[in-house]
C-alpha cells in the first residue's frame, strides 16, 4: 500500500512538479525555521519566538529519538522503482519524517500563538503540503509523514500553553533555560566526539547533535539576555529591517563556514552552538549598544 502511493507520485512527476515540490519542501527545513524564529525574536515578540522555538525543539528531539530507535530505511533504499529527488535533505533514517514533524510543530505553534482563523487555515495547508512534498520526492513513506504530522502537532498542542506560562515566570524561565542549555550542550559535545571516533551511529545522531548544539547556545542566550540585556523588539521599520538583515547575515556566514571548514561534526557543533547564542544573546547585546542614527539604537 505504501509503495503504491509512492509509485502514484512517481508516475505523475514532471519537471514543473519537481521544482514545485522542491520549493514546498523548503518550508519544512531548518533554514526557514531559523529565519522566522529570529524574525520573531528580534522584530516582533521575544515571547512568541521563545515559545515557537521550544515547541519546535521538543518535537524534533522526540523525532530524533524515534529515528534512532526505529532505524527504518528510506523508500529509495528499499525499492529500485523509487527515483528520489533532493537527496541532500534526506539525512538520517526514515521514520518519522523530520520535515513533516518540523512543519507540523512550527506551523501549529504559529497558529496557536495568534489564534487567527486565516492563519490557522494557512498553517494547516503548509503542514499538508510539506508532508506531500516528501512523498512526491520519494524520500519518505506515507507512514513517516503521518507519524511526523501526529508528533509535531501533538507536541505543540500539549506544550504551547505550558511554555507560555513558563515564559511569564522570570525565575522559572531562567532556571529552565540554564538547565536545558547545560544538558543540550553536554549531550551535543559528547555525541560529536563519539561520532568523530566512529563510536556511535552518525546516521542516527548527526542531526540531533546539531539540534542539541543549537539549543545549547540558544537557551544559554535566553537566560543571559533576560538577565543582562532585556532588549525591546519595538522600533521603526528601518531599525527592524536593519537589525534583521545584519543579524541574519552573521547566521548565514556561520552556516557557510561548512564549505570552508568541512563537514566535521565537531565543527558543526561549534557552528550551531554559535548560531544559537548569537540569535538569543550576542546580537541583541551588541545591537542594544549600536546606534543606527543619533536617536535610535539597533535594539
């Protein structure tokens, strides 16, 4: 049954649909999530940025654990009839789909944050399309996508209100952020070392190593920012555009270091950890001191 569904998508493939599916699938990828989360954190609402990030992190960690336990092969690894596309996004094992999990968590958390009918419909549509794109591209089984949808939506609906309440309690938020930062950074570094020396399964643990590193730097930044900076997201449209472009440029530069320094998992640990703390602390701290004109600071 699952193979039949994938073969249906293979049979209707065309150059146009190939490009469309590859475009849609990007709405379930880490780069887009990072862009939108920093947009919230820097320009609209620190609270919403924190809540959405925590929902997404929780869902993706649960997904990574399931992948490492189940270790299910991808369709193109099982059937020669499946001509997979955009294989660069097919990292790790198959079940559940990481793109489907991420999209389901991110867009449902976004809908829960704003509670607007039109946004909720758009979020549901994005969740559906990202999942279907993974089937069309031949990189996931239908069960992978369904599992990702269930996990992502379930985590966000279960955690969203709890995280919002946590954010309002300054002491609890600081303790939570510090604990998560220490645990995530430690696990990420240990995992990176084990992968480097071929002690652990790189297919299962490379992606969660990067995720833990991003969370380690990010949550440490949340705690430091609340204590030492406490910036405001308000400002003129010009200030918001400048802060977003400047901050994002550094993140993209850190990501681009992969091409210079190579794909080493230890280098990836450093890159992702720095992206996390840059987004949540270093850039806001720097921006709160830099003036873009005589009367207005970047933050």
